[in-house]
C-alpha cells in the first residue's frame, strides 16, 4: 500500500529509547498506517487496488495454538508486530498480510483514522479489561492519544470520567471532551472510582490508582512498557477485592469492534500533523507529553 499518513505511538518511542529491545535490525517503525492498496499478492482477495486500508500493530498469529483457538490471539507466542518484527509506516510504502489489514470506516479523514488503529483499539481493549460497570466512575491516568479516545467512548456510554494527567494541553482537552474532573496524575481522585486505566508508563501510579478505586474495582494497565511498580500494601491497595489487570496487544475482533463503535459514536480524534521528515520531533513531543491528542506523520497528500 501507498502510505498516506502514519500515527506516532508511544510504543514507537519505547523502541527508540530502548525500553523495548529491537527484534530486527533497522526496522522501519510505525503501526498506525493509513493508505491505499496499490498491488496485491496472487492469493489476496479482501481488498481491491485503490481501497483505503489500515495497518495496525498485530500482523501475524499462528491461528492453531490453544490461545488462538480460544479467541485470545493477542497472547499467541508466535505473534508478530508491525514496526517491531516487520517494517512499518514511517515510509512511502508498506506491506501487510491482508488478514491483518482493516477496512476503515467512512467519516474519518486519514489523519483522524490513523490513531484509531492502535491508540483507539488498545484503549478499547483496556476499557474492556477495566470492567467498568454501566454508569460507573472511570479514572484515566495519562491523557494522550489512547486515553482521549477511550474517554469519548466511556462518556458516550454513560460513564463519569475523571482524568488525572500532566500537561496543560492534555488537561484542557479532557475538559473539552466532557471529563467530570481533571487533575494532576498524582492527585487523589475526587470520588471513589469503580475502574481505572493507567496509560502513562509510570509504575509509581499503580498504588495511587489502587487507593482511588473502591471495593471490587479494577485497574487496567494499558501500556506495553511500565516502569517499576513500588511495593504494594495488601490492606491499602488490594483488599476488598480490588484487581489489577494487564493489557497485551489486541485481537482482530477488538479492532473490528472498535472501528465500528468509533463510527457509530462519531468519535473525533484530536491530532497534530508533522511531515515525515520531522518524525523525530513528533516523538520528542510524545515524550514530553505536550500534545493535544495524537501525533500523525503526513507521507503522501
């Protein structure tokens, strides 16, 4: 496919900074890729030349192990990933197995569609893992590309969302999207939470979030990388059936469900565009946390 745009994900930053070890030398990063099909292999039938498609993080699973067969392909030990095991979208052209490409819904520009392909999908899976009850109170720690989409889904479904994050732009975006409260990431939540999601890669937020969660609540850890978690006190942090759950990649079903939901709810990704040549600047802004929403690289107009 010819790449039109590629979103800049925090996972790209983790790879650039060495938090994740490379799996393949000189791999092109980028796994929120929007573009047009320009050629297909001899057995490819899902898409036609000219179709707009998306490439996401997950790009291969074995399909036969017990995890794949039970609907948990995100945990497949033979899974492979765009921008980590194979070249990604910080380029003019990219290749993807058709079974792992997505047909993108109408109603989203290329720049808006890009962050849906990882930030949105992972946020959706994190929301499922957090087991937020209907009409419940949700805390979001960190408010970048993924959290600002997750907040829109939760609010549209009737949740009360409390955002705890650094950065004035992120806080203002949270207010604009209808958050019930906005504060610093290490502030105490103003009300007991039913569920929480930590998007920031900061392990020291885990005890903070657990103290904010009420009895029976669930904390989901959304990132692929997290700094060390401090020791937890059983009574303060875990007793009364509070749970901690990690999030690992996503299934293709997650992706299809989320893209359908995003179109139905009319989600509006907030993006800042950069030319491909300024990819390093975009990564630096992701690292600094001074973006309003998601960073996106423009490749072809």
